[in-house]
C-alpha cells in the first residue's frame, strides 16, 4: 500500500462478480457441539467490490467472519479460494492469509497506548541497525498511513483513550492496511460505525471508498441498513446459517432488506409514539452536574418517561451515562431522588447505583469467562442464597430461565459461555442484568449498537413495556434512530450544557440534527 490513495481512481460504481473472485467460499459449514451455525455458505467477492454482509443476530455472520479470520476451524468439506487459488480456512499461517485484513467491532486496540505503539503491535516494529526500536521511523510510518486515510491532525503519540471514536477506528484500519497488497486483498470491516456519531459516519464511508480506489475489495458488515445502500455494490443476506439472498441493491429498500434478514414483516422505521407521562412523580432531578466535558447539566426524569440525551462528540452527552451510574465521579452538582432532599451529586449517584447498559458492551459489561446465567445474575446473586449455601441452584435456574424467555435470548442453555452468543443476544443479557434488580431508573448508552433490525425492534418494544410499568429510562445514543423510536423528550447538549430541548412532535430527524449541529 505504498501508493497515495488520492492518486488512484475512485473505483467502479457497481461491481459485477467476475470469473475469478478475490474470495470464493463454497459450502462453508461450522458446527458447535451439535448446533450448526453455518449450513453451507457460498460467497463470491469481486475485485474492487464493496460487498455487504447482513443478517439478524444469530444468523451466522460472526461465525463466518471468525472462520475467515482463523479463529474457528470450519467443518470438513468447506472450500475457499483467494484469487483463484485454494486457501485453507481456519489457519492463520495458511498461504495467502496475509491478503486478508480484519477490523473487528471492538477494534482490538490498546487504548492506554498511542497510535504509533498500536500500529507497531500489528504491523511490526521498525528497528535500527543496532536492533533498537526506531520510534521516529515508527511515528513517520503511522502519520503516513493516517494521512492516506485522510487523518492529519491526530497526535500519534497520545494514548488512544483520548482520541475520538472515529480516530480510533481509522487507527485500527491503518494498522490493518500496513504492508498490504491492496489490489489482491480483502479488507473485512465488522460493524465499523457501530458507535460512531452520525457526523462521522460519512467520513468513514469516504475512507472505505478510497480503499476500494486502490483496487482492494471490502467485505462490509453492518446492521445500519442505510449505510449498506450508501456504500455497497452487492449484498449477501445470511439467515439461520444459510445464504437467503445475494444480489445487487437495485430494487431493494431498507424495508425489503430487513424482511430478507428476519424472514417476517418488520417495521424498519419503528417508533413507539409514547406521550409524556401525566401526573407521574419525578424519579431523578439533577442540577449543575459537571464531569469532564460536562459543565452544567440540569434535567429531570419522571416515572414511566423515556428521555434522550444527545449531542456531538465533545458535547458531554457521552459522559452523562457513566456519571449518572456512579462509574465516573461527578465533579460538581446536586441530585434529588423523588421527593427527597438535594444531595451532593458524587456521593448520591455512587450510592444510588442506577444500572447502566454501557456503550462498550464487550469492554465494560460482558464478563467473558462467565456463563450466560452468571452474567445475568451479577447484580442479584445474593437473592438466591440459603442459610446453608451461597446460592440456591434451583431458585437461580428458574430466575435465569424466566429472563431468557422474556428477552427471547437465543442460547442452547444458561451455562453457555456468553462469548458464544451473538452481539445482539449479549446485549439482551446485559439489559436483563440491569432490569433484574427492579430499579426505578435505568440508563441505556447506545442500546442497539451492533444489533440487527429485528432485535432492535424487540429492544424498543421492551423499553416501551417497561416504561408503561413505571420505569424511568435515560437514553444516550449516536444513532438518532434510537432517540426517534424511544424518546418523548430529547435534551440536546452543546459545550457541556443544555443547548435545547425537543418534545413530542418536535422530535424529528431534521430537528435533532439541526439542534446538535447548531453553533457550539
């Protein structure tokens, strides 16, 4: 990848699968302890093509990507070719494997390290003749790679914990593309925009187009169907481990694509249309709340109300969930619960322990070594104790089975490792953990990130049902679809303060974007 991206053609507007695809899969199967996750998947990706892969949670997308990446071994009889040459799936050391590059949803970055250090971990260290790491050369390589992707203002020496979500994503892409034969390779992007602010999505899609301009092929995995129509040449739909469709996007729209994914009629533009509760008591009120970019937040939420907090990156909106949950200390402000007295925010919020579904499900919520049952019961495990035992297996088992049924979690059994579940089903487990303690308020950050349209609608309906039963809900999301579907009121933050507030019919896509993008 030595050529400047801007010096290459933009690539075809529409790609047609040629006789020799970059990647060809035939009859790819994968079985886990008797359960067939992939049931004979065929897939062709053309040179210079952006090929979308979509499907409901549990459809087999993650299994297919992990098999391509060498994380899973496929069943015997599975066949793959790269550029017309046989390729051994499931073995990272196989000939030709270096032509496949991956950017996974969790990015695989070490946030405590810089862009320079992260790139070195992936692409290798540049050393001097004396065998020492040449950090100047490392930094130069990092800046050159980022510049080719359109990023020139990132401090490559600062920890990535201080970078924006899109900057982290671009660093992960740059690391994947270093020392890569673009014109013979395939870049796999797994949910690259899952937690990006809407203002940054177009920027990332432009980068993907530039990568295609090198002659590279891209397999683009996303649950955001509007992105598929904006970026892809063709789409393959997986359902229950099988390819249910593979076609170009002509004649499709988001509604038809959603139906291909889930097999049933589904409303791709679902909205709860919930009125603000009348006469309900206030559950939480805050004033002068400050922490980091958050400078002076004041709002209240009532029983049965679903309110949204929105704003551009740096507005403070992304900080609010963690401060309310006591996971990040409040630096100033007061809170009042119900009809109680005003109290200093830091101590009161830490003691309140409002449950949070965090934006980073994998890094901040899932306990990877625990089972589904153990993850579900973390907040309420003492409830199942007996005088002679720490927990009662019978009571706990009944409780877990009930939540698996209520949330329609797709799992073969409660003792399955949570890491064996799809992203959407992991999200349901974390949501169930938060609701199991019967709180009066729950905080949802990016509640549908990385989940399919069917699971998204199920989460929306569940939140609506809980609000109908009196639960107060605070939602923050970079996806305006969440705010439109769930919230009767949205508070828009600018510069750490309330910039505007939208209610009822005022909550539209256009008004939200205008309010967020108003002068800071």
